[in-house]
């Protein structure tokens, strides 16, 4: 493709316009040398006017450089992160596809065991079992495959109506080495369950790895206090059991299996849970991140520039909660210095930057900690970020995300070094609901969702690590100019007050 663009130009002409040495250019055109990204950008700038053609050249360069698997993985990771934003039920643009379902409780059961032999009968039974559990606020236990849209729509519907309904959902996932496209498989699960978590519901997702040989004839289950529903993979046949001792056995076997499962997504909705989890993460990563870690933050990562005094100030806010206060103290005393000394490459959004400017907070930190910086201090922190942008040898390197090319979800925070201790938060402001299921604007409750699946996180790390080489972040010069303008405006507004 590159030779087609340059076929009407001599090496001398191309070398003159791009600054690429003529001998090297000749060897690139003959396939003896591989082109570098700066050289490709120079050629595109000089000879390509069509954006689509420029994107194709860039994609071809990446494909050739990193190979098909990694290229596809990065595209998938980008699409996955962006899809989390689109799947938020609180987003005005959310299409509500999971909520489109026809709930019916009109289903007669005469025997302790009923055999269902059609998709219609199976769906009626699913509706009946889940609706009765919902009406009595009974716990629902579910085992299913990676994604079943109809089942998910049922779960979405009952959790929308009764947010505190307790649901444990185990996903039976095939092992990575048995899957042709494991990332597509795992990310499909995460994208499917994410909207349910965003409802601020009492829903928990787990996963277990199973081989093809271990799949049972009727591998899927819906278990409540009164019913056990065994379903085939196509949801065309099922067995409905209401005999009490059988249902109790099914509950026991489910709970025993759950102990051996890993969480797929977990939710943190209290200050103490958040601090405990954060300290556990830092403890696990101690010794693994001595060289460099990457992060994506909605706002600039201001934790790197806070003083110990400012963080200790949070203890005043939680002094009525001794456990939370001790966790703040543990963070400052044990983890703060190593955290500050780590080298970091961090990415943040314009949207998040202005959120920080307006509020003085970061979404990751629970409001109960009271970590709010005043306007003068906000300027000081952003000047520190700007200094790091200007200093190419800085241990803290910042990039501004180009949201025209990559638009991550609100409240996203990823922190990792490509190890199993990597973690990803998405902070959601969901609504609490009254008994009728209506939203209550005054009842906004922030929930911190944590994705724990290591297969997905390794792909996300690779994608984030590659960002500086892409158009998904602004150039160093563009980022510096934007930050200088923002800080100048903040100083102007402060002086006028």
C-alpha cells in the first residue's frame, strides 16, 4: 500500500519532503527494512490527504509490527472499554435491550417434577420461577453459559423491579486453551453482566472454568427457595422440580460450587470495603511494580501529588468508623511512599480533567472520605501534571486521551503492570429506587465496580501500554498547550473572585 502511494515519486523527492535518508528509504520500499512509526507519520503527512487511507496505512503498519493476535486483542480491548460506557442504564443513550422481556407468571404446576419440551414452555417456567422469587424476595441461584440474552433480560427485569433481590450467578466458561477466541468470549460475558451491576442491584457474578468433557446434559440451573429448574444449553427443554428435599440439595450443591469460583465483577459500595480492597491490592502489587506501572484515570491521577497531611485529613471524616480510619492510616504509613516512588505512565480524559477542576474530587475516592481540594490547590496539582508532561525524563509521565479516537467510560480507573494483581475500577452513580421501582434523584449512590478476570485485564494492559504509539492520545505538544490554557483560565477565574 505504501509503494502504491509513493509510486509516482522518486526516492530523492520523497527524501526531500520527509527528511528520511534516501538509502534507507530505498530499502524500506524494497522490503529490506521495516518502516518506523515516525517515518510512516512523515510520509502520511507529506503524501496522504485522505483520513481513511491514512488509517489503513497505520493499521497495516501495526498489523505487520505486532502480529495478528495482538492487533486483534488491542482492537477488542478498545471496543470493550468503550462498550462499558454504552451499557450504562443510567446513560441517556442506553438502548435498554436487556430490559425488553415479557414477564408472565401464568404457569400451572401439578407434580413434584414437570418435564418441559418446548422453548415456549421453558420461557414460561423461567418467568414463573423468577417472578415468584422476586415477589417473595427469595434468593435466586443461577448457573448458565457465557451469555444468554433471554436469561439476562429476566435478571435485568427482576433486579430493576427489586434492587435488593439477592442473585448469585455462576458462568460456566470454557478454559482458555479450548477457545478459538477466548478474549471475545470473556469480554462478551463482562459486557453482558455490566448493565445489571450498574442498576446498583444485589447481583453477584462468578465464573468457573469447565472442559467440554465435563459439561452435563442439563448444565444450566435456576434455583430458588421453592423450585429447581434444570435447562439444556438451547433453553428448549427443561425439568422443573418442586420437591423440597431436592431443591434444598440443589441449593447446597450450588453454594458449595460457588466457594470454588472466582468473582467476575465485584461491587464496592461502602468506604470501609473500598479502603480494605485498595490496601489489599497495593499489598499484592508490592514488589511487582518496582519499575513501571500504567494507569488510565477519568481525572488526572492527583494521588501522586497529595501530601500525607491531606490524606491523613480524610481520617477526620471517618473517625466515627475506627476500621476505616485505621485503613487510611495503613495506606499512608505502609503504602504511600512506595506508591509515590513508582514510575508511572498515566492517561486521563478532558472530560475528567474538567470534572476535577469543577469539583476538586476524583470519582474513585468515596465521598465519605471528604477528599476535596480547594481551587488554589487544584491549580497547584495540575501544574505538577504539566511539569511532568514537559519533563521527558520525569518518573511520572502523563498523556491526554483524544476522545475523538477513544472514549473510555466515565469513572474508569485501570492500574497495572501486566501482572495478575492488575485491577480495573468503573465508578457509577446509580440511583436508589423506592418499592415501586421509580428512580429517586435524591438517592444517588456511587458504586465502585471491579473487574477481576485476569484474561481480560491482560488484554487491557497491552492495549493501554500501546496508547502512546497511537492517535488515541494527543501529542506531547498538544497536551502541554491544552493544559497551559486550562491552568491559565483557572488562574484568571481565581483572581476575579
